């Protein structure tokens, strides 16, 4: 998604005038930011000092990802001596962020793609030699890890789509040699496989042409239908896992109810036992006994995440973890004997801190603080986040979150004492959700003087199937109305004024930004679109081939490109169709290798705007995909966005300065639309790393 050409100065001046706009009669001007320490962008968006802390199943090692010459790599240390850590990978490009331990001694695994193309390869690292082996060395192949078992420590189950790009065949891969043995050739369009601890296939899931889902049970060497999930329940009903002996299937299920509850299903008889439910929200993640796979606790996240024990095994432990503080806790890893956990704690105003939790006899309940992910933020003026329940115009409850800059809420009660500019930050998906917690983006924007509003609009997941399904067919319709209703609420509450609201987001949030500037062109002062689609027809025609099992969901929840009616809907709801309606400044960020929202999505709307002499600033990263993974690129884009928003909304801005250094950022169009960008580009040579 990229561009060419410079904006006409006269057009740019008109757009900026529209952005700064005239104050509506009777409104109160947003307050100029008072002097709060300006938190450096590097502290917010640079590499964390340590992240993804884990412990090996045998308890021998601690591990984490941390920079090596500025690139995130995996480090390993003796569990009793973190100071003796050493890097065991040597990535020099995008870095490693997704790794986990196998049960083979001294062997860990990690996933890595190239330039953001999402063709993730699976690698094994032998700590004895520090040698890494690509276990999926095939072009255009995306590995799917299906099984890692303590009873089969020398191998894992991996899905690979090198034979058929749409469907993953299942292989057993030897960790020492890398040799693979075919377990099942996927000729039946299986979307997911579920195996027991001995790697016997027990269940599978297969999408249907009607958008529903069949849960299949193994029958000899074939499959038989075990359960039927209708279309309206597919996004809220899914298999969570199996016990290691295969006797119990855990299922999150919204059928015959609204919110998804968790059931234990007897694999042989099909008998179901309700384990946990909540009328407010779907049951989310879970904790399972590492020795047996038995479910021991589940989480439910309405406005805040809560842990619910399943039985008594972890009830006391969860109480201890709750005592860390008023934020939220999670469990990153557990040793196989369950004697040691790695625990995370964070809050909106506290980046994640990692703890070691000891359950050994004589030390039960002992917590040892290990690391802070971002110690550079210690003592910085971070602010709280306030959960809200807003109402849409047709009566839906919209779980939302408000972050206020310090000068707007000096008494810290979550209510604005004076209006300030506001950024409506829209989550992607759309089948995802916003939640409570630390966010570099929220803290960054609030520190610059903006209120930040996150809204779970209809179509978001986590709040029951009725809320999710209410978004069907409502792209640029009621989903957008929900966002506008939230903005109107913020104006009514004097959090902001109607002329000082920006819209910003990535993926679907980028689409929502484009919708905001095209369907409701007078509502927002400006927009920041990150990897957002502009043309829904081309979006659906270019989805990755391995999304085949999800395509019917897309077609039914959006518009079906195979029908005349569907094609008309896709055109009607595409911002590209209304590009000539844009009157406010727009910043677009795109990764050239994005497999989900192709570069052409941004190119199309930039070209349409240029044809109408409408100004736009377009930032293209040649080594990024669906979002910006390299910290240098993330920091560079946010430096540009910060100065873009400052010109539009009047907040504070740290100059771009040297923050393009090390990034691959190019600006084919509109550098003059952002303060300091043209000057920063004069001395910038894009650094491309894949």
C-alpha cells in the first residue's frame, strides 16, 4: 500500500485549515497541555529490556527475548543465575518474538517470517551447540504447531502447507534430525487437528460452505461428525484442547446461550459437564495441569480480566497472585512438575513485570521479582485507564476504556476537569477486542496531551455472540455509528470538543479511519490509517490462500464477492468509493509485504486522492507486513504520527529528529504535510532488514 508525487501546497493549506477549524459557538477550547515530563518515544516504543520470560519444562533454564545489537533474540540463563544469560539465537533482521520450549532437553523452538510476509518457519535451537535448524524449510510455507507433548519429547506435530497452499498436511517432526513423517494428508479441508499426548489424532474441525463448523471425531483412519456448530456460533465456539490421555475435550461453547461457557466433553460418550460461565462475557483463556492437560482455571474479561478456578487445585495460588497488586496477573510458563511458574503483572500505568512463583515444599507461595520489561519507564508520569459502559444510539452497551492526560484529570478521578483533544483509537479485527491494561500507545498519546478512547463496537468479540453477530453486514454502518456515538458521548461529557477529535487505528481500525474521513467527513479533524483496507472487493480477492477455512465467514459477515448483491455491498462500504469526500488531513502507514491487507489497498486510495488533489501523507516500509514489528520502524512511524497529530490537534510533539534512523521508512507522498518530516528525510537512508 503506497504512493507517489507531492501534494499541491494550496490543497494542503485548505486541509490544514479544515483541521484546525473554527470553534463551534458556545464550545470551550481544549486546554493547552500543561508541562508534564515528555516521555521519550524510545522508552515507549524501543525494544523492551526483556520480554516473553519463560522457564524450561525441566526447570533448568530461564529464557527471554532481549536485544542483541538492537535486534530481539532469545537469551537463556541457568534458572538460579539470570546474570549468566547468553544469547542463543543470532537474528540480525526483524528479530524473534515468538518462541517456546520443547520437552526435549536443551531444545527450544521459535517462529520467524521474512519481512512480515507471515510465512512463518519453525526453527529448533540445540543449546548444546547453539545451532538452529529450520524444521519447515519449504518456500511459501506457514508452519502451524499442532502438538508438543511431554510423553513424546523428541518430536512435535506440525502442519505444513507446502503441498497445497490452502490446507496444511500434518507431520511428525524429529527435533534432532529435522526429518518429517506424514501423519495425515489433508484432503478433507481440515482447518484444525487435535491430538492427545501420544500424538494420536482424536478430533478435528472443518468449515462448511454455509459458514458453520463441523467438529469431527476420529473413526479408524477417517473422520465422523461429532458436533455441529452453526454459523452464528462459529466465532464464539471453539475447541480449547484435550487432556493428555485424550479422554476429555474442552470446549468453549455459545450454542443455546449468548456468552461462551466452558464444558468438559467426554471423548467417548459425548457427555458434557459445565465448568465455567459468565453472563457478561465469554470465557477466555485457561490454565491446564502441565502433567495431565486437565483444565484448572479460566479467565473471563468483561471490563477487567478475572481468573476463576476450576476445582480447588489452583484456588490458593490465584489468591496469592492477586496480592501482587490491583492490576492483572497472568501465567507465562509452568515447569512440568508444576513446582515453578513464571508470572506476569501489569496495570494500565505499569508495564509488565515478571515474577518467579515457587510452589516447592517449604517455599509455597514465594514470589521473586525477576525483571521489568521497560525499566526506562519507571518513575515516568504514566496515567490510569478507566473502564466504561457506553450506550449506542440503538441501546447496545459498548464496553470502552478512557485514558486522560494528567492535566485534564489532576485529581485522578477519571473525569475530565477541562476538555482536551481526543484520539479515538480503533482496534483491529474487527473480530477482536480492546481491554484494560498497559499500552504504549495510550500512554504516548496521553503524555502528548490527548484523551484516548477505546471502544468495543458491535462485531467485537468477547462479549457474547449477540454482540459479535450484531456487526454482520455493518461495516461502515452501525459499527461506525457506535464509534461516532462514543465521540458524541465524549463531547457531551466535556472530555473534548467536536472540532478536536482524531480517528486512528490499524487493520480494521485503519479501515474505520478511512470510513470516518469518507462517510462522516466532518466528524474527525484528521485520521491515521495503519494497514487499513480501502477497497473491500480487492481485500477479499487477495486474502492468503491458507485462510480458505475462514473465507465463508468473511463472505457472510461482510459481502459475498461471488454474488452481484455482495459485490454491490463491498463497493458501497469501501472508502475508496468515496475518496473524493475526504477534506481532512490523512496519514497512511503500510508494510510492503502485508499478506492480509496488500500494499495495493493503500496505493489505491492515495492515487484516488492525488487524482483529486486531496493531500495525504503516505509512509511505506519495504520490510514490514501487517503492522510494524521492527522497533526502528514502529518508532519512526510514531514520530511521524506524533507530529502529524500535533499539527492537527495541537498536542505536544517531540521533534522527529533522528527517529527515522535505522528504519526502512520511505515517504512517497506528502512529506510536507508533517512538521520536520521533509528535513528528517534529507539525511535518511532506508535500512531494510528482512
